[in-house]
C-alpha cells in the first residue's frame, strides 16, 4: 500500500490555501527532491512573511530568486567539483535544486538576503486600495425621503 505525505502541501504555501492545486503538485513531484533544501516559512507581521532556506556552501552567484505569476522560484546551479579533495565523509550537499512556492494574490517579494548559509526571502502582501475594506456611513435621510415619497403616491 502506498502512503502519501501531504505535509509539503501546507509547508510550501504563503498567504492562502488552495488545496486542490497542492494535491496535483504533490503527486507530480519526485519525493527525493521534496526535502532539499530545508526551509522555514514564518509570519513576521500582519501582512509580511519570511522564507528562510538552508543553502550552506552556496554563494550569492550560485543562487537565483525569481518572482513569477503567483510563484516564488528559488534555484541553484550545481557546484563544480574540486578534483584534488579527498573526502572521508561528505555530508554537505552541493547539488543544484529548484524550489517553488505558490504565493497568494497580491503577495510580492520584498527582497532577499544571504547570511551565514541561510537565504532569507521577505514577502509582503500589498492589497490595492480598491480591495481594502472601507467603512460606509449610514444615513437615515434616504429612508425618510423614500417613506415620504410613498405617502404622496398613496394619497
């Protein structure tokens, strides 16, 4: 019997839940690539988030961060092997990767920073003015006028 791990569905989203898309993605992905590189997603404010990825051994020139239509794509090219190194144990991965995160509508990439082997990507939700809630003033004069007009018509 095959068991499915749906935890990647919830970890790689920022700002919304579209479960049906994640089921499709989970079934298409190779399970060996799902865990690399490890990452965290944290909510840093009311409308701000941070994705932190462990990319030890990779430099700024090896990494690529792109914002596409509602998708954040982080990729790295494979590091060149140094032939004169004789490893007794090799535990630090140097392989290339591509990791995609689906973003909610109006979530934008604010910036990226590489520090101590951690890639920090800051995200912010910017709702357009017309989509922000606004308070509607309640008036009683319209009801009085409507009631008064109906009285005239009835007479």
